[in-house]
């Protein structure tokens, strides 16, 4: 069993630990994951020392196992994040996040003249055309969205 | 569509080279009908819904002519001012209602992505007739058709795009389509109005060689086509700067003398092509505008007939 101290915050019994989140991005991560929900307690650690990354953030979600598919979208802002599934205090599964080919609904198009920035009942869709650094293309207006555009959107949070 | 099972024509990027070739081939068959030398009723009883949220007389008349030459008719509104569009009904609901009446929809809208959105919202085929600064694929197709008809080829061409290459949406899609056909291009523009980087990036991926220059004289000898676009005064804060550039890119007979190229323009022109060019073998922009009719006939025929087969 891994020593819980390594994670710097109180261990969870059952649930998910998202580790190696880019420092100071934990709040954005939980926003993207639409957490906390009613059922799950969420613990956040920010700017924790990391031998691999210098410093990192950690998010722990008690009582909910996130499948890698539903977490992949956080790769937009935390490309090195790892997902640990915990059962009875033990890590039973470990995986990395992979940016999906399409991002739905999370982002707003930076083009003010895009149809998605109106009152029309339309969801945003972006296809990932470049992964490192990330470049997206709006499905509707075909404009390019860069890493800077993405980060600007999460700044307000 | 028949070739690629496309329901709609929204962006030139949705079409393969094979799709484009097919549309141009059908357009050729449509030409005698467009010129009133033959009659057709292939779309008899069919209805084209026109959603023109922005005035664009030339595009609208071209589509209307195409539909009527094939025996069909048109419904819809031509400017937001005469419809519920101003009373706050959203685009989604308006398009839904028209789609219940019409066999296909043509939409012109001031917002980018509007046509894609409508295409996803309705079951009938949708044709994008211009969405803001976005796409206008039938313009690109008629440009290609014009080159094919007049120069006689879409291979081994050299096309020079002149003018506002930054904001002019027609040149972006045209450059992309030409690159699909492996056509080498020269881009001639003032420094401030150069082809955007993401367009250049797309072109380099398609493996064609492009040259960027500010000097129009340097490309005349190698060009088969000079595709001219308007440089808008508003792009230049300094009126003196604008007038210098305007003169440097003015196309007149003195410039064209001794060359073996054709001049195209998406129209309307303001003063970038001298009137003296109009009735010479160089000036082909009115012919180009006419070719919009057979090309749109081909598209309407392919899309509407296809919807019958499903
Ligand atoms: Zn957009």
C-alpha cells in the first residue's frame, strides 16, 4: 500500500485521486468536471511539491470513480494529470489523461461573431487539430482556438 | 450528395476533389439550360427555401434563377426586415418551419457558423450562401468552374490572388480548393492584408507551393488567372496610405498588355479593375458571375434529388 502521506492530504477510502495537475489549475479542473456534485466530497491541494513537476495540484473525490473517458477533457489545461482509482484506501487503477478528438460544451468560441455566441439553442463543439501545444477548431465557425484562448477562458474562475 | 453522401454544402472543406469534379461536370450539362437553349423540369414541383438574413442581391438572384431554370420555385424571405426574424424568433425555429415546406434551404446570415447550425437542425439539405466572414462554398465552386471553362484546365494552372487576402473570405476558400487540385499560387497583397497564417498552414499541409509578394508585376508572366479582390478603405486608418495602395493594385490594360491571362473578380468591384478591361479577352468577371447559375443548378439538382432517394 502506498503511504497516504505522499499525497499530502487526508487519504480517501473510495473514489478518485487526480494527481499531477498543473499547478494552480485544480479549480479549473473541478469546474470542467462539474464538481462538487451532491454525492461526492472533494478535497483540493494546490501548489504541492512534486519531484517530477516542481509543484502540482491534487484533487480527491470521495465516493465516485471517474472513468478515464469523462476525465480526458481536463487534458486541455492539465495535460500531465494522472487518474488514480482508490478502493479501501488502495490504488487499484492508474491512468493518464488523453485529449479527446472533440471537445463538447466546455469551451466558448472566442469568435464573438460565431453562432454559438448567441441565444440560439446550440452546443459548442471543437475538434482538436493539434495536441501539443493544443489547437482547436470551432465546428461551427471554423476559427482556430489556441492554448492562450483556452487559458483566458478559465482565468475568471 | 451522390458522391460523398453529403446532405449539405456548408464549407468547401467538406468536399473531396472527387465531389468537386463531379459538381463541375454536372454544371457543364446544366449550362445549355442556364443559357435557355434547353429546357428542364427535373425539379418541377420542388421548392427552395431562401433564408436571406443579409441582403445579397446577386447571390439571391443566381440561386432563384438556378431553381427556376430547373422547373422549381422559391419561397422565403430576403431580408430580416420583412420577417419574424426581427420579432425575435430564433434562427433554429425559423429554419425548422421553412424546412417543413421546402425541399432544400439556402441561407445567408451575418454570423459565422449559422449555416452549419441550420444544417444540423433540419432534415432537408442546406446550402451556405455566405455566413458572416466565414464560408461561401458556391462562390468557390463557380470560381473553379470558370477557370475550368475558360482556361480549359484545373491542373497545371498558376493562379495569382490579388488584393485583400486577409479579410476576403472568398480567397481563403478558393486558395484551399485550388490547393486540393495541386495548383501553385502567388499571393499579391499589401503587407497589412496578407493571407492569414492558419490558411497558409492548411495550404502547406496540402503540399502546394505558394509565393507571397507585394509586387503585382512580378507574377504576370507566369499567371493563367489573376483573381482580384477589393481592398476596402476602412482597412487603412491613413487615407494617404490607402490611396497609394489602391493605385499600386489597379488592374488596367497597360498592366495586362502582352500577358496571356484572364482577370476574375467575385464582384462587386469598385475601382480595382478599370472599365476598359471589361470588353477584352482579359476581363471575364461577368461571365464568371453567370457561371454561378449552372454551378448552383448542379448543386440543387444533386442535393434535392438525393433527398428523394433516402
Ligand atoms: Zn465558433
